[in-house]
C-alpha cells in the first residue's frame, strides 16, 4: 500500500509538471522611472509561459495592445513595450516644452488578467487608465481570446458557430436590458449605433460570469453614459459557441 501511495504521488507530480509546462502565467510589472517631470507608466500583466503554441500569440498580442495604447495606435513607432514607453515620455516632454505652465502630468496605468481558461480557450481582459491632457482622462478595455489548439488570437466572431444567430439573440437581450422596444429602432432611446443598426462590439470575452459584450466609451453611447456592458450567462450562450469553446 505504501508503494502504491508513493507511485500515485509521483504520477500526480509528473502530470502537474506536464500541465504546468504546457501553459501557465507569471505576473510581470514594468514601471517608468520616477522623476518630477516624467510621465507615470505602470504596467502589470500576466506573461504566458510553457511549451504550448498559444504562448507566443498571447505575449505578442498583449505587447501589441500596450504599444498601441502608448503610441496612439501607431504600432510601427515602437518594436517593444520599452520603446513605446520611451515614445510616450518623448511626446510628453515635447508638449511640456511648449505648454509648460498648462501641462498636467501624463499617466498610463495598464492592467491585464486571465479571466477564463479551459482546454480550448484562454480569455484575457486588459484595462487601461490613460491621461494625456485635456479635461479628463479616459479608460479603455480590451478583451482578448486565444485558441489553444491552433495557437492563435481569435477575432470575436470566431468564437461562434453562427455569428448572425448569436447577434440576433444578443440584440434581443440588449433591448431587454436597455428597455428598447422590439418594434423601434435600436437608437430610439439615445444610443448611437452606426446606421441605426445593432452590431456586436469589438470586445467580447469569457469569464466565470459567462460571456461579456463590452462597448467602450463613445462606441455606441456618449462619454457621460460610459461604457456599455451586456453580460450573458454561459448557459444561454453555450449553443452559439463553436463546440471546442464550450465548457463542459
């Protein structure tokens, strides 16, 4: 009996190590230098590690999102997060030289976390709190999804077996949540969907709560209204997901 317990323990350790080597995450922080005239940049993200194909795609996607945030979407300006931080500081200093008395300090606080993980899919949520002048700062959220089998980042529509069927369902739930009559236009209560037609957001992600549809500020509503979120349970959306993305 003793030997059986020892062998069982060794087998458990081997399986655990094997799973850990496939895909796991380590917290990573990158901070700007501290000085009186420096913008504040604080980045805390999960770094994918292990032997799985998705590791490269996950780390590359997170890096590209951070670079985009720090360089106003022009990713060609920087090849790394460190270069993007340098560009962010350079832009701040150039403006400060012109408007020294009027310049408030810039900041970029970026956080990301793994919100969902099963054998077929990984979802990561990124939140950025930015201030680069003006009357107020702004917040941006990104929901990223990765196919573990193929080792690729997914476009939101690639989560679904029938995107149009899901969109029809999502619109009905959206109207219910926002008290928009079914027989009236989607913008009849003040939303700002282009062409007055409902569409899925660019940010769709999974978590323990289910499926999140997130419209950032200005996407379909005014800044004062903030971001618009539709939260759907896994039970009601599972049939719309591709089979390999349906949790058991």
